């Protein structure tokens, strides 16, 4: 090796190292070539196959037609049946008081006591003793109200010649005196039943220390006043209010 070659060669003390690559110089007056930067890695891993999109399941035509026909049949049945307009089964009963009749629930049977004229109880069970003050009847009604509250719902109707006061406040006091263990609220609105002016009252009747009947009272004025007393256990009373109203509206001579 000549001296010129030795001066131009680059000597490194370690044989296993490479000489650094010389960067190409840029001639004067020319812009440097842009330095390329490595591109960002793709979000999708290279070399892995992409799963094909799942195809939506298509129902057979007969299934779709069957479902449409079923819905149509249900709609037609509801329109014809109209369960929202159905009322409890009712029957017209003679009240045997004042010559009146009314439409009442079918299981409200008329009960009358022998030798006691001018009063009737319409209910599934004869609860006349409650309003006559008979011993033991109130405790029996309290037990029934817990076991089968619907059996202690009904109407007591009676001619009350002694309820002859003209003032509603005095009428309430007379009613309370005629019903044992009862509490009568101040008079409510005046109304009309079967063409007769009527005073309205609410009240309660104590069966036992733990059981109370709610009362809804109507005193029909006239030559012989007629007292209507709708009764129901306190815990089911609200559900029976529409029925009580419909019975009063249906009353006729």
C-alpha cells in the first residue's frame, strides 16, 4: 500500500466495526433533499385476514305472514270483546223498601228479617245484625272482612220515619243515633235519587278495635224518609265506590 493510499484510508482500531457511512454533500445552490421519516404503523396488523361481515338473518316469509295474522286476530278480538268496557255482572233486584228497584251485583242477595218491616240488606251474606245491634254479628263481620272482604260489602236500605229533620246537620245526628257504634261526618252535597231530594253523608262503623266498616249514606227526603247505607271494609272501600255510585244512579220506582 502506497503512502497516498494510507493517508486517504481511514483506519479504525477495531476490525469488527464498520466505518460510518458518509452523507452525500449538497452542491452549493441546491436545497437539501428532504429526509424521509418512517411511516406510522398501520392500525390493522399486517398479514392477518379480516373476518367477513356477518350476514343478517332473514326470516322465512311464512313466519312473517303468520305473525301479522296473529296480531290482526288479537286486535279484532279486543275490538269485539271490549274488556275495558265490561262491568261487573249485575242484576235488577226489588229492594222491598218504598217500591224501589236497582241494578246491583249479582251476588248481592236480598235479606229481610221476619217481623221487621221496611228494611233490607243486599249483600252476599246477611249482615242485618250489624245495623240492628245484634250481639256477635260485628265480630263475625270483622273476621269475614279479613278472610274475604268482598263478602262484607253491600247495601242496607230502610224506611226511617223518625229521620224527619229538615236540617242536614240534625239529620246526621239522627242517623248516628239510629246506627249503633257509628260515626257520621258532617253532611256533604245535596243530590237527587229516583227523583227525591237526598242528603249525603260519610261515616264509619266500628266492628272490633282493629276492623272498621266505611259507610256512605244517602237520606232520601219525603213523607217517609228512606236511608241508604253502602258499607265495605276500610281496606277495600275505595275500590267499591264506582259500584255504589252506579247503584244509586240505577234506582227507580
